[in-house]
C-alpha cells in the first residue's frame, strides 16, 4: 500500500524503506481485516481463533519445498493458481453484516483501489482496540502480530488516504 497525496494520487515510491509504503502479504492482510473486525466488536474471540487457525494453514499450503526439482513454468503457474485461490479464501472468510464495516473491509480487499483517510483511521483504531484486547486477555493467541500492529500505526499516520495495489 502507498499513501496518497493531496491530489488523491499515490506517492511515487523508489525505495521499499519509504515510510509512505507498507507491504502486507495476503495472509497478513486477511489477519488485519479479521483483527480489525474483532477490535470493532464484529467478531468474537472464538471466531478470531478459527480465522487465525485457517490463515496459518493457508500459509503452510502456500509454501512448497522444491527439493532437488528445478522451478519450471508449469510449477510456477501451479503456485500462482494456488496463491490466487487461497488468497480469495483469506478475504472471503472475514465478513460481516454491518454495512459500514463490510465496506471498510472491502476497501482493504481489492488491489487497485483508493481508501479514504477516514477508513484508514477507522481500520487503524479498530486494530489498536484488537491489540489492547489481545494483550490484556488471560488467554494468549500463539501468533506474532507485530507486523499488523505496525500497519495500524501506519494507517493512523495517513494524511489523505492510501492506494491498495
């Protein structure tokens, strides 16, 4: 994702260390969406645990040990197809009947979309509430969410909006 400027255009990024750029893979974006919904009260702890378990499975399914095999075009196409299918599942598992949150989650689902600053703030704040809930819970999830908490801070620093690409 890339922050947008005052003309609602994404900044040009020439370095992956640029503070106006944030990268989440498909499973971490699925996690961010689930955690935001949890933080907003649209998902309970049990639902979050189920979601986390499936996202962990998806991560394993996306890994492949080539062993001694050479990566062929056929194998790369198979991996791409698998990634697309699993990516779709990552996003379809996090849904809500709440119209506002459904729209917010959709904005952070599709590539080539612009997300308004107000949605960035709502998503960042919901992730912050999820972090507080998780860190204060006597039951801890066996997951490292540091990347997601960094994403929440990044979203809260957005001035005009972000481009999801």
